[in-house]
C-alpha cells in the first residue's frame, strides 16, 4: 500500500467514525439546535420524556450505520453476552456508587432540583420507560460506540473518555443542575470504569439501570405529596 493509499484509508476511516459519532449524539445536539433556531417541536419531542424518542431514533440510525456502512457486528461496540464476572463487578460498582451517594446526601442533604421535579410530575409508566431507555440506549450512544471507535482512532482510551464524557455530563448538569455532579457523578464514573475494564455493554446497561432505579422513589414521593 502506497503512502497516498494509506492516507486515503485513514481519511475514510476517520470520516466514517465521525459520521457515526454525529448519529450517536443526535439526542445531545439536535434538540438544542431546534431551540436555538426557535423551531417548535411537537409535544412528543419536547420535555424529559422526549429523550426516549431521540434515543430510539439515534440508536436505530446508529445500529443501521454499524451494520450496513461500517459492516461490523454489534460486538465491536461491546454488545455481547456478559460473563458472571462482568455482572459481579456491575453489582460491586453499584454498591460503591450507592455508598458514596448515601454519604453525600447525609452530609449535604439535597434540595429538589427542577429536573427531578419535572420527572416526579410524569406518569409512572413514562418514568419507567425513561429509566429503561436511558439504561439501554445511553450506554450504546455514550459508552459503547464512542469509546470503542475513538480508541481505535486515537489509540488512547483516556483521550476517548476525555472527548466523550463532557457530551454525557453537560446535558445532565443543564437539566438537573450542578448538584447532580455531587450526587450522581459517581454513577457516571463507575459506568466508565466498568466499560473500560470489562468492555461489556450489557453489564453497563444493568449497572445504569440499577443507578437510575431510585428515580422511582422520587416519583413515589412526588405522587404522595
């Protein structure tokens, strides 16, 4: 292979990955673009529950892209059957997160933020769908595809994390407020640790689900108040 051929291959590889990232981050960048452009979205595409719609659209597009354009299997983003050890470490890391969260809430009891209040006002079935979709789809869009592809592109896992973590964290800070970083930042940390260590997306989905389940308590409190 000549130098020119290698450059063309590298350019094509980079463009393919960047296009995949663009698809993966639709839920992060497209809604703000619509708001900036003052384009009114239908009710189904606005509000907290809208993330379900955006995530479904992004995952459908990304999976199609991986299979047809990249011509790779979903195992290339870590979507494979988890081992017992994968699930064991998911539980251990969940315990670490809950321990830190309990300590933080004990020392600095949180106020109810606007984001949590919005979720608490939603119907229970919508909250359940929100929790499930976040656990499954966000792991594909924010962990599996970006971390694997950017690691392939840069050769550095730490750089892949540095480039992708803000895209996941910033929207949560905007919605829940800065206190989210204190009470839920450890949840984000253990998700990245689990994926980088075990490289199993299903185990990360299980961990993400466990981290999000306490939201049901918030809804229960909101319904009872």
